[in-house]
């Protein structure tokens, strides 16, 4: 099992009410490489979450 798969399995078992805290902590980690990856992840998440709203606004 790769480190990435291991972390994903841990995230999968975190109760929904604690996900916000975990995400906040992960987003607080710094470093240019991490900042670029975090930006990509956050932008993809926002796009997926609000895709329908962006479509409506685009009309």
C-alpha cells in the first residue's frame, strides 16, 4: 500500500463531523510545492461543488 493509499484510507474512516478540522490542519501545512497542490485541490473541489451554480451564472 502506497503512502497516498494509506492516507486516503484514513480519511475515509474520519467521521463527517471531524472532516473540517482535518482539512483545516492539512491546509495549514506550508511549502511552495504543497501550496500549489492545495490550490489545485481546492479549486477542483469548488468547481465540482458549485458546477451547477457556475453553469446557471454562465447563461
